[in-house]
C-alpha cells in the first residue's frame, strides 16, 4: 500500500480511482465492510482503491476538550487498512485553515484533481467539509458536475447494534473487552516498549514488564488475560492496569507478567492483545495477600488462554 501524506496529497497522484473517506479510528468491522466493498469495486473496474483519512483527528484541532481518545495509533490504523488490500492511503493534514475549506473545494482539491476520483463510497450518514456541509446530496450534485458517481452504504452491524468507533471506546473504557472485540473483529491491542518500573512484581515472584505505550485509549483499571507479541512470537500473559494501591502507587501503569517466558525484553517493542477481564483493581492488606491473588490471576489467565490457543490469530481472534 502506498501512503501519501503532507503537501503531497495535493499533487497529481492517480489518473483514476475509487475512493472512500473517513477517520476510521479503530478500523472496526463496519470499516472493514466498507474497505471490502471498495476493493471489490476497484478490482471490477480495474482502477486503484484509495482510502482518504485525516491526521490528526479533526476534533483534536477544532475542539480538543471534546476529542475522544484514539482507539488506534496512526501506525496501527495504517497497518490494518493495508491488511484490507487497499492500494493507496491518503493522509490529509488537518489544520484550522483546512477546516475552513468548503465541501466543494475539498472534493476538487483533494479527491478529484489529485486522485482522478471516478466513484466515491461513503458510510451511512457521513459528512465532511466546513460545517459538515458535505453530505450525500452535496456529493451527488458535485458528481454530476465533475464526472464521478456516488454510493452510500447502509449502516453496518448485527443484532440491532450498529458498529461504531464510539461503541468500541465505550466498551474498552469500561473494561468490556469481549464486547469491544465483537465490534473490532479482533482482540484490542496496544503497542509499546518495555521499560524499567518499581519492580514490585519481581519482589513478589512475578517479574512484570512495564509497558510504555503511545496508545491513548487503555482498558479500565483491572487485571486481564492477554496475548503478548514479542519478536513476532506470542506468549500468554496476565496484565494489570492501575496505580497499584497496595503499595501506595500514584501513577497509572500497564504491567504484564509473561507466562512461561524467559528472555531480556527491556526497551523492546511489544504488542499486548486484551482477551478477557479477570477482576478489578483493589487494595490488599499486604504483599503476601497480593501475591496470593496474583497466583489465582495467573492460573485463571492460563486456563483462558490455553483454551484459546487453537483459534487465536493476530487481528482475527474474536470470542465465540
């Protein structure tokens, strides 16, 4: 997949293309359906598929106090879009100046002139441009004037639930990992590097890896069964998110204990896939009481994850 960003998005990139546009945070199952349809349409017409997105999220610029925590980093989002088989990802820099661009000027300067857009696919009820004036009717009128066709996909979901990024955020924020996975189509991952911590886990016989992550959205404080990718290999683990109240912690941390793993992973990149919440964080009377609980947590995580091994696949392990 070719990634076009910065001022290059205004250069002549393609003579013809099929396009979809959106923020696509989380790249959930609804987005995946749009990408699949985009790819099918581009293949049938023999011209490239293009996903147009914005960086940063428009609310980060227009109303930072209301901006949601992002489900994915840009790198994660780009990787997931690439896995959908898309040919081009066009990343439009979102600024206050850009936000004042009319829907018409955006269509001409970003979609038509650089991309030679012949057909655009939008999700249900999507709007863009200054004051969100760019909607289905606007695009239909501009298409008649500029020679492109338009398709508005119906809402995508199941059992009466419409897939959305806000639905995923809500589930992750309350620790409902399985609900989030059903919408995402995969277990929720965060990525980061392993750094030195207070080494409390080590003193209790459970050396943990402290994860420094760029992901904005963390699951609710608690203990989770997780799959951890280290050097391309997957290990089972138990992860604690919280401030460690038993030892008067005041900084929220992400700590992972890898089951049956040995090796040096400080400063190494890891990816933690959250599979199931085991319990909430609570304060114990002393270190020994905490140790006893950790032993129970590790046993529970092991049982859950060993039964999962057969069906677990990166970005495709969904609870049945």
